[in-house]
């Protein structure tokens, strides 16, 4: 399925409007296992200010909220944002400490913010080459020295993929100023953690 970004955004809105868990991320073992491995792969026990673009229905957001003083999560789908807000509230995250916003990426990336954790999970492969370069550049620029950029993506092919997982992660690996601290590859997904050089680790 070759969709431009506005069409892709409408596609995701339709999916989340029909079902607030279209990929069964709450209960599917693949999703629960992947989430646990990602959380266990983070280099620090706690983060000051984190960003999760493409948060979907907020399952990962609810888990990240337990490790972050401040968390900004966003999605382009209004229905996904509503579901994510419900999920983080259910998880007991205090209002104001976790914010879930509707943002269209890469245009609405929070450029003025500096994060010590950015988690890009099951997102970057939906972007065409120019938008992907912009997304990753913005992600790299927004991570502060000593902070971490995490990428986690499904390896198998599917209809609305715009880029391969291997291409996405290779591009992230070329971001200046980062060193890879972890790489996990199994038959289903690729997870990598990159730390921005400088700062106290």
C-alpha cells in the first residue's frame, strides 16, 4: 500500500476509530514480549524527560511513564490519542507529568525540547525516504548529550510499510554523535539503543 502522509494518517485514524487496539498490543505475546525486552534494554533506571512519537493506544507510554519524570507521547490519530490518554490515566500517571498530544510527524516534532530518552517503536518504517531522513534527524537533534535514542521495528513485510526495518536502522546508525550500546535481533523484530556522546552516563 503506497500512501502519502495525509492518506496514511486517515488510514490510521480509521483503524483506531474502529478498534482502539487494532494490532492487539495489549494481549498478543509478541507485543508483550517486545515491550518487556525494550524496557529491559534501557540503559538507565529512570529518565528525566522522554518522548515517544507514534504512541498508538498508549501501552508503551503507560510502561515508560513508570520510568520517567516527564513523558511526552504523541500520535497523528485523534482516536489513538484518546485511547492513549485513557491508558496512561488507568496506569496511574499523574496529569501533567505525562502528556499525550496529537502531532503530525515529522512536521510537528517538538523541536524546542531536549530529551534524555526518545523511543521510536514500530513507527519509522511508515515514512517515505525524505520524511524518514527528517524524522531521524529531528530525533537525533532532540536527544541531549548522554541521552538515548531507541529504535524497535518489526522485521517481516506488511502492506503499508514504506521502508524496510534494515534501512531505517542503518540510517539511524549513521546519525552523527551517537554510539550503539545495544542491538537485539530475533526472528521478528530489531531493537537498537544509541547513546548520544558527551554528558554523564
